[in-house]
């Protein structure tokens, strides 16, 4: 029997369980000791099933629209998924991060942010290039992003912006926080890369709040050509004790 890739497992889970709400398949995709980091969902497989049962009570659309999955990157045991979803009347940009173990989804993190439209109306928080260039060296690109962050942490911003950013750089963050994060203490928890895409799971802390902050980058050559992000405040109280990281 052909072994499924981690990316295939995650995408099948979205289609069969999240979209079609076939709860009978949960045991086929989710480990028994599943760990949840999403702050409003209870821990474990039981918490996931409770959330899915709630989704079944919501009005279902008469017709299925386009897939909310915009880009998916897989790196070893990790799969990161960038989504553009409509949920309870709101359009959200979401990044999900999964850890897989022995062919099952073992752990899940996420962050979601209400979509904001840039001034020109053509750039959104999720559109842009989504096809991965598999010829690119993901380890080299991961090191580039790590070095970029380290320089920001040391100096408040990159000392030489053009060393990291292409001339035609496209930023999908309406707030443009990437080059203005000197007001935060930043901790990088995980870097996940495939080809020319790198996703950074970060923790942003200022004097008032903590945020789960996910940056996604597309690399051209040896520079950042495109950037997306999702940020969510870390609540004081969660549905579990696992934290958001």
C-alpha cells in the first residue's frame, strides 16, 4: 500500500472531516493523544469532536465555494496551511500548523485575523503566488529568514533592508509590521519551509499584550519577494493548559 505524504493526510483531513464533517473518520486521521493549541478548542480528540459537532449545528451553504486553502507547505513532521475562510459572517485569514506522527495528526496550532483590505483594493491578506518552486533550497531559505529575524532582534530592523528585500517586494500585511517590530520582543518558535516558501511561527510581546504571530515568506533568489502574516492576541484564559505555542 502506498504511504501517504503528510501534506496529503492534512489536505484529506480538511476535505473529509472539516469540510464534509464526516466525524466517523476522525480516528483515521487523528492520534488518540492529539494535542490542541487553538485557544478556544478543548484539548485532545474529544475537544476536536466537540468543535466539529458545533460546526454541524451551523447553517451550511447551499453551494460550495472555492477551496479556502490558498497555500500549503510541508517540512518533515510539520505542515502549515494558509487559509482564506468565511466563518460566522467574518472573512478571516488563518494559518494552521500541524505536527504529524506515524501517519496521524498529533498536534495543532493556529492563529486567525479578520481580513483587512489594502488601500489599492487588489492586495488581500491571502492572495498572491501560491505555487511552490520545488527547485529552491528550503534549508538555505530557512537560514535566510532566521538571519533576517536575528538582525531585526539585534537592531530593531534590518541594517540593510535591500540585502533581504527585493525591489518589487509585495507585502500582504495591511499594517506593514514586518519592518517595524522594534516595539516587540520576538521569539521564533518554529520555522517550516518547502521550496521557496518559509513560514515562521513567532511570539510577539510588548508592554501590554502577547500575540501569536505567523509570518509566511516567498523567496526569490536570496531575498524576500512576498510576505503574508496572521496575528492573534494570546488570551489570558484558554480551553486547555497547552498554551498557543
